[in-house]
């Protein structure tokens, strides 16, 4: 752990032996930020395609976006 600059494990016993391992915090985006960005991009793609072809099917939209048919339900 010390070679990797990680915190030492924490040991506790409260009726059950527990070891807690900590990891470094990544400087990148949070999961929520990444999900929001991806959903926004996908929605923008779907809206752009619908503007070009308002009669496109869900199956065609799913092929275009790479999502399942259920994933493109609006």
C-alpha cells in the first residue's frame, strides 16, 4: 500500500472482523456528471435525426444510436 501511496488499511472488530481499504480519488468527472453528459449527447442525436425524418421508426433510431429499442423510447 505504501509503494502506491495509498492509505493503510483500517482494521476493526465489533463482533465481526472488518478491513477497510481506501482508494485514491480520481480527479476526473463523477459518475453523475458522465451520465448526464452521455444522456444529453444521446438526446441531441435523437432530436437531430427526428428533425430530418419525423417518421423514423424506433428500430431505426436504435440502430442509429446503438441503444436498444427500449432505450430510445421517448
